[in-house]
C-alpha cells in the first residue's frame, strides 16, 4: 500500500474513532437529558393542573359550604335567597348551573330553576344529610350535555341538620385549566374515577364513563399513585403519560403525549449530531488528505529524485520545509551532486584510461607489427645468407662432380670448370670473412691498429680496388683530395674496407655513365671524408635503416646489385670504433652523399 | 622442337617421297646440301631437351655440361623473362628452375608457365637453396613436378630428371 493511503487511513482511524465515541456519548446524554426534561415538564404540568383542579374544586366546595352556613339559607326567605344565588351564580360566570335545597326526606324544597323532585336515594343527599360536604361523581347534564357534578352540604340550624344544599356545578371551567398542559397535537388529557371510568376528557366529543382500566396510567392512578412513564395506551399507541391522583375527589388526572412527539427533541438532537458528524468527517477527510499529501509529497519527490539519480537524469529536489524531511532532501541533493561529480570524474578517468589503453594497445599492435616485420626481415636474411652460402657450394659441387664423371672432357672445358670452382671458393671466402668481421666488430673483439696515415693514400688504395668495376659501368670516379692535408690516426686496413664498401655501394646504385666524387676537407676539429654519387638515392625513411644488418633498400633488387647487406653495417661499426659516425644525405632519384669525420693526429 | 618453315618444307618433301635424296631436296629448295643434312639431323634428333633457368652462370654452366654428357640437349636461361621466351621457342621436355632470381623469381616463372596453354604440360623441377617445408609446399602448389634443394648430388638430379621425363611421356 502506498504511504499516502496508509497515512490517510491512519488519520481517519485516529480521528473518526474518538469522534464517533464523543458523538455517541453526547447523543446518549442528550437523549437522557431531553427525556428527563420532557418528563419533568409533563409531570410538573400535570401536578400543577391537578393542583389547580383541586383548588378550583376546593373553592366550589367552600362556596357551597359557606352558602349552606349563611343566614340567607337559614332564613328560608325564598325570594331573598334566590336573588342571592342568582347574584352568586353571575359572579362565578356560569360555573353554577343550579342551586337547590332538599329537606331531610330528600324532597326539593327550593330550586332557583323552580325544579321539583325527590333525590333521597342519591348518595350525595345521603352523605350530606349525615353532615358532610359531598362531591358527586361526574355525569353528563341532561340539559347541556356538558359534564357536571353535584356538590351537597348540610344546612345546620342550632347544631342540627335542617336541610341539604345542593349545587349543580358545570365542569366547563376544567377545560380552561386543562388547556394549560402542553400535550401536543396528538396528546390526550382526561380524568378517571376510581373505577377507571373516564369522567372528564379534554375532547368534548368523547363519550364519558368509558372504562379504560387496561391503560397503565389508569391502573396506577386508581391505585392512588402519582408519576410518569412510557407505555402503550388504550389505543395501542406508544405514549408518555403522567398521572396525578386527587385523593379528595378520588379522581385521577392523566396527561398522555405521543412518544414520538414528546421526544421530537431527541430526534432533532440525533439529526443535528448526524449533521455535525458528517461535517466533522468531511473536515477530517479533507485534513487527512491535506496532511498526508503534505507528508508524502516531499517523500515522493525524494523517491523521484533517487530514481532520477539511478537513471542518470537527476534534478535537484525542491526543499519545501525545514523539518526532518526537508533536511533529508537537502542532504540528498548535496549527496546527489557529489555523487554525480564523482561519477563524472570516474567516467572521465575511465575514458582517459580507455584512451590510454587504446593507445597502448595500438602501440603494442604497432610493436608487434614491427617485430613481425623484423622477424620477416630476419628470416628473409637467413634465407638470403643460406642462399649466398649454398650457391657457391652448389656450383663447386656440380663442377667437381662433373669433373669426376667419366665424361670425356676437352682441356679447354676442364679449365673453364676449374676457374668456376676457384671463383666460387673466393666468393665463399669473402662472404665468410665479411660475416666474421662484422660479428667480431660487433662483439668488440676487433683491436684497431692505429697508425699515422694520410687520407690521400687510403683513397688511392681504395680507388685501385674499385676502378675496374666502375670502368665496366662507365662510371667516372673523381678524387678531390689535396696533398697537404694533415695526417690522421686510424686503422689503415679497416678504413680501406670502409672506403671500399662505400665505393662498391656507390657503383652498385649509380646507373651507367654516372659519376662518383670522393673528397676530403680539413678544419680545426679534423678531416671530413665525403663520398657523393649521382645514383638512385633513397627515401628519407630508409636512410635510418641502411646501417642495420641484413638491410637491403630494395629486397627484390639484391640479386641485381649483389652483396648481402653487410657492407654498410661493417663500415658503420668501424667508424664507430674510430669514435665517429657516418652521416648520410640522400634524395630519392638524385644520388646520395656519405660522410664521416676523423680526428687529426695529435 | 623449334622448327622453322624450311624444316617444314623438308618434312613435306620426305612425306611425299620416302626415298628422296638430300641432293634432290637441295635442288628443289635451293639450299646447300650440307645444310639439308644438318637440318634433317636436327629434325630427326630424338634426344630430350632440358631448359635450365639460373641467374648464377657458375651453376648453369657446369650443370649444362654435366647434362650434355648424359645426352640431353640443354638450353640455358639466366633470368625469368628469357626462360618464358625459351619455353615457347625451344619447346623443352623439362625445365630446371632456380627459385632465387632477381626481378622475376622462380615461383612467378613457374606460375606463368603453368597458366600458359603452350607450356603448362612441360614438367618443372625446382632447384633452390631454400629447404623449408613451407617453401617446398608453395613450389609444389604452384605446379612444380619436383623439388631439389641445393647443394644436390648430380646423380640424384639426373635420376629425378629421368623419372619426371618418364612420367610425362607416359601421360
């Protein structure tokens, strides 16, 4: 799961659990409080109403008792009494429907409505005739149809009960009292007697004396209890009902209210709490998103930065805050920059190393080529030497075998063969001497016999050796050496070999009718000997190699020019032994100049 | 055998009339009788002809003498170019070819001989101081029929010449 989702869920859990608990507890408390307050109000209203009814009834009872005790009644002056009663009735605004007097036999002796009759069987008469002020049960008036009661009180004269005063009292006033109880639209307020009969109902259309004893409140109130409770009423509805027992009249006042209506406040509270919870939840979600976003964004950019670094397209991470993550981003940035620098350095180092390696590799390849070339040259040379050595041998062998054969050979032919043999012996000898000379000089075993000699003398000796060959090729040789040059200290024979070799080379590489000049110049340091020819010359890169052993400027031309590539090597070694070097200047096609400098004597 | 037009005419005349005399031929072709005798001798010469190619005259000469003694006709060439010309004009039965020669070496000469229709059937024996296996194989690859290293025994060379000639005649 992604960090953002994890944080989001965590925040949600942290905030929603306590929120739910708080909401639930407040709802619970609120519900109880509302219920209690509703009950308290209803109970209070019922009590107050009960009291009000009590007071009103007491007042009526007192009225009757007072009238019964008054002199007006005792005087039995009917006209006067009637007038008094009418006045009393008016003063009480229709509460009293009728006043009448009964004698002790129950006959109506006086009625302000002029009614007659006998009520000796009625309990209110019996009770009153015993000396009590009595309140009858509620009944429905025959005339108005309204609920009425009859209050009786004894009329005493000189301590004896002389008559009974009865008053029909309309309960119309009770409606006004009962109205003060707030029971909502669906509620009911009614009064039951001890038998559970409804004797008064706020709804005038209700038929009275309807027994509803199965009602919980009715049962309770008929047991003379006061209180409040929730129960199912006689109509099968859930109600909140309060009941109040008025012991004096043995009435139970019951106020019932539909439970949903009574507790509408609880429903409202629930709705409000749900609304608040939803708002709070939305707020929490919003906050969780914002907070988890704020936390994960820098982490995400760290992740992207790290990925970028791995992939090689690193961009610095924006540092949004000064907290730990911000510092981590800063550290990451600086580390990444350092790493990138190190990487660059490493790459350039590797590149350098690679270049170096390539260079070395190339050098090795070149060296290898050079070695192979040298090897080829060497085997070429060996094969040449082997050829050079074997050719005269082969010639001598064939010649000898021919002479040995039984063939009849004439003297001239025999002589010819002998000459071949001798010539090849010389050739072989010379070659072997050359090789031996060179190896001796190279090994440093040749001891030079230094003596004082003149250059001219050496040049003449060498010229004698070469002139026949030069003449054959029609090459002119000029000696440009003055007689008065200082003598030099050198090995005579060795220097003649050098000059011979140089002459032989010059003749070999100079075409017919060319010219060779041997000259000598003296200066303070010594005498420079120069041999210049008009030969074929050579390329610059070959000049360095001509003193190498076995080297031939042109391999394929060796047979044409003869020799096996040892002459210049021998010469070079000899001049080196005289503490000097042979210099060569040459241009391809235009001839070559060889020169060396020798020390003067002393 | 390098016969010229005159030789061909002489052969034609002899084919027409086997009993024709030298004098009659001499009269018909208007050539001295001595020359006719010489030419007929040459035409009827059945000896094998060997071309020796070697730049070393000191090797070529004693070898030529030795082979002439053995009754071969010997023609010499001192370089590759001369050898190629003589291989066509003299039509030798065998060529002894030296490998180490300036300008055109033995391998090149041999390769050229073996690619030319006129000369490819002439057997070649290579003579050389080079005696490594690699070089021998190279020579034989190019088409040489045999390979003799210098210095050699004359009798051995003669034996090889006979052997190669015998083989080439049988083919």
